[in-house]
C-alpha cells in the first residue's frame, strides 16, 4: 500500500528569513535521497500566521515550530518512517 504524506512549509517573510529557505532545500534533498518524491506532497504557504514561532511547518497536520537545519532530518526520519524502512 502506498503511503502519502503532506508537508506544508511557511514561506512568509518572517519564517523565510528565519531559515525556512534552507529548510525547504534540506527537505527536497531528503525526499530525493530517500526516494520519497512520489509519496510526499511538499507545499509552500504564503503565511501561516504563526510568525513568532517560525520557522513553521506541518507534516500531515502535525505542527513543528522553530525548526532548525540540525533537527529537520531527525523530524523527517521520525514522521516519514515507513514500516520496514
């Protein structure tokens, strides 16, 4: 059974300047490296109205705030883990 995930990342100016520009690239690289491109829908949002908590993103509706480059891969490993992988 094919699992699907949705990642929505805030690209509003506050989150963008706090690091989401780099986070987007790390996510893209991660998806490519782990062959998840076809299982994950990566969407950008103009502003998610959580500016003080940025960088802000959601994975399947689960919220992640103040996301840093050092923790994003750990979050992706945990949230996108498939049984047997």
